């Protein structure tokens, strides 16, 4: 049974709506959007292309419509939108559990955003086998970092709880402990930049 398209990419006057999951969005070295849909060849949507030219490039895998004139590519969902960070790939499976897309970065780092109806207190976001090593506040939101072992390697997971408009969101980063300092600035960037989605 096919999934649904819960996230689109918008910017530079365009909105890129994949026709079906699974799909990926990423940004190349010159700022073009790379769209990969299922097993199809990736399509390059340039920021300076017209809607018509972009649609011609991706006709069989996406609908490209007139969109916001933002000067960067954003991942848009109904409750929130975040910039698509350089060096990370958004993977959308067509499901919502635990999130509508995962961001995969260097060294197998993973970030995802959840918007549950009820967000538990931050101290309850500790799974069995995890140990709390730090917690605090960031831009009015709470965060908690835990450490755990997976496949014999130390990993860290940090949850940041933030209010986006009227929606509670939890932005989670998990990675090997040795690369945390390299990838955690992207989590803070997303939390700082997150805005309400289109209503």
C-alpha cells in the first residue's frame, strides 16, 4: 500500500511535490535541489529555473508549482517548516511514525522531528539502557542528552522540545558520541530556524 506525501520542498518561487514516496531531498554544492523518487534517476531543480523549466525536468516524478520566493530550500509540512541543511538528506517513507522525514547526515547521524499531540516531560524521554548526561534550555525550549551503547559504540541522543506557533515539536539528534560536536550545530540551527507550517 503506497504511503502519502507529508513533506514538500519549497523555495526560489517553486514548490516541489513528489508524486509518491519513498523520496529524498538534498542540496548540491551550488544550491540546487536534488530530488530522488523511488528508483528513478535523481532530478536536479536549479534555484534559478522557472517553474515551467523545473516541471519539464521532473515531470514524471513530481509536480512543481508556483511557491514561496524564499532564498533557500525549506522542508514544509503542515505543522512546521525547516530549512533543508547542506550536507544532509531528507528521507521520506510516506509514513508518519516516528516522523514524516528523517535527516541523514555525515557519519550516519540522524535527525527527526516529531509533533505528538501530547509531549511528555523532557525527563521522561529516556529509553531503557540510556543514561542522562546533560540537560538545559535553548531559546525557551528544554533539551536532554542521553548516552547509550549500540553495536559496541557509544552514541548520544539529544531531544530538544520547542514550541512552533501553537505546536509542540521535539527535534531529536542521534549519532556516535565521537561526532556529536560536528553535527549538533545543525540541530541547533534547525531549532532556531523552525517556523509554523502553512495553515
